[in-house]
C-alpha cells in the first residue's frame, strides 16, 4: 500500500492481532478511494526510515484515522507482560494520540464482538477515543459493514472516491479553460476599442474628404 497523500485515510491496528482484517479493509478502501489515499504500515514505510516519525507525518497528512479494535486491543501485552497501551512509545498509542491532537476524524472499528473501551480504561492521552462513535465490522457482514464505513468517510472533507477525483479534475480543467477564454475575449475587445479610438475618427474623416492630388487618374472618356 502506498503512502497516503494529503487528505488520506490512516489505518491503525496491531499487526499480531488484526492484520488480516486491516489488510482486507485497506484493499476495500483502496478500491474506492485509490491506493494513494490509504496508509497502512506493512509496506508503506521504507527500510531505514524512522517508524515513529513517519507515522506522525502520515497521521498529520490524513483526514481520517481508523482505529481497529479487536478483543485483545485493550489488554495486549509486550514480551515483559506490560500492557502496551501504557507504554508512551507504543506505536498504536502514538498513532491515535497524533490523530486526536490534530483533530483528525477518528473512527473506532470494532472487530467482531470487541467492546468499546471506556475512558477510565485508557491512558489520559487516549481518553478522547472513548467518546468517538464506533462502527462494527464482522466477517459475515463485511461487505455491508465496509460499505457503511465508506459512506461515513465520504462525508469527511478532502477524501474523495477515485471516480470523483476524475470528475473534479475535469471540472477544474473546464473552469480554467473558461477563465482563459474569457481573458482572451476581454483582450480582443480591448484591442477593438483601441482600433476605433474616437479621437482619431475626425482625422480619418478629414483625410477622406481631402481632394485628390493634381495629376491623378484621368476621367473616363478623355
């Protein structure tokens, strides 16, 4: 999946728990909005790139963040048994923190029978997530659920379906051509006004009334 352009969609998920659903969802979103509008970390970040910095840049460039929450999202622990969300450097936490801080549209995606976490269950910096209206996606109803999500995203500013991108570009091109045509017509009109400058008309009339010079053309019959 390519890096998201400005106005894109950022998919936040835990790779170990939700990679299949996140990948399937990203494919559906890319079909509708274009690959350049969807950011997922699996193959969007190149080797040697600072992951946290790239995540912050990507979130800042997006208009929508989807927080994929499965049954173990809230309690997932690291190799030392510590809850991941309690780690200030946890990447999922950083992603959602960045989105909430930038007033990005954050949509919690509840996978299957996952429960929406309450504010008291989250670090203080993520408490705002608990107030965001969630959308549930299940395997059996994936098509319909993804369709409802797409409709919600389409209402977000600067996120356009692929088909609308082409229409918008055509409209913008037509508007530019109309402006250029109007400018040419205005220039031609200005030139016409100069060509018939009223101050020059009397002189032209005088020249027209001036008698022909001596030795001009002979009269017919002479």
